């Protein structure tokens, strides 16, 4: 018996249901980047859930900043949109906390896999409040 098959694979129908459910909660950086290039982000908003200092240092183009620690009870957001939350990386759970807070307030949410670290590692652009030419160094989470 191989280690990989010590536990049998799921029935194809169960596997399809499982992976479809998983994708209902996650967005891929490549898919979001393609949408940005195509100018087609209709239906969703990127939400940076880290602190304002991290948002100022580097963010995905077009993202808004809703730090999960400071979310008010009432938000003036469009309930017809999906809010794709991201934070620093797989090691940070600010996106999960932000998505939870938004979902608890009645908004539909997803989490961007890998956060801004995966975004940058893929070579995708970031926006910054830094002066032009200053560059963006390692981003601190500030969560």
C-alpha cells in the first residue's frame, strides 16, 4: 500500500461536491489578475483586511481597506457584490477574520488564496502610497 493511497480517494461525485464547495470560499490570484487586466471586476470588490499602514505600503490595485480589527457594526457596502478579502499570506488569518466579520454582517465573501504575498510572488503589480521610485520593500502585516 502506498502512503498516498492509504486513505482511498473519494467517489467522483463526492470529490466534485467537495472541491466546488472549496472554490466557493476561495479566489485565485491569477483569476483576479486576469479580471483586472480585462477590466472585468464586475460583481466583486477586493478588500484589504490588514491595518491602514500595510494598505498604504502595498495593496492590490483597486482594493479598498477594511481592517478586520476596526470593522464597524454597520457598513455602507453594496449587498449585491462579493467581497474578496486578502491579507499578508497563508501564515496570516486577517483575511479569514475580515471575511468572517463581513459574512456575519450579511455580505457574501471569498478569500484570496495566499494574500498579497502570493500576488507579489506571481509578479503582479501593487499600488503604494510611497513616492514614485522609492520601491516597495517587504510588506509588514500590521495585523
